[in-house]
C-alpha cells in the first residue's frame, strides 16, 4: 500500500464540507468523513482506480479524480507516484474545479 499524503488544504476542505453537510444531517456528516478516509485508503491500495483529468493547465497534468464512496458529488483530486498518493483537494463536483486547482 502506498503512503497517503494530504495537502493541508484537504483538511480544510473536509472540515468545510462536513460542516455544510451537518447543517442538514449530522449523521451524514460523520459518515462523509469516514467515507472520505476509507476512499483515501482505497486509493493507497489501488491508485489507478480514479479517472484521469484532462485539464488545460499543464501544471495540473497527472491529476486523477475519485468520488467519495456513497457521496458521488464529492471528488478527491490526487496524484499517484511509485511511493505515495498525494491528496490535493476534496471538492464538490458542481464547483469550477479547474479554477480552484489552478489557484492552488
């Protein structure tokens, strides 16, 4: 299994998203956080399972995306190498993803 490295922004993303979900359903918020961590671990075992992203910006080459299990509108963006899986962001699919990633 590859090592999972989360960018600091990932923690902020998870807190923001879980807080938003908790406004309607506290139980779903807890399940979201557990599902996110389970998906991170799954990516460590099978880093190729996510879909390749085709962004215009060359700085975003090699980024893949994977939906959080049970929360398909919430996407994990990551890069995989031989040593680790670098979790870059967790973003709702309705947002302007490329613009957000470019800002990072």
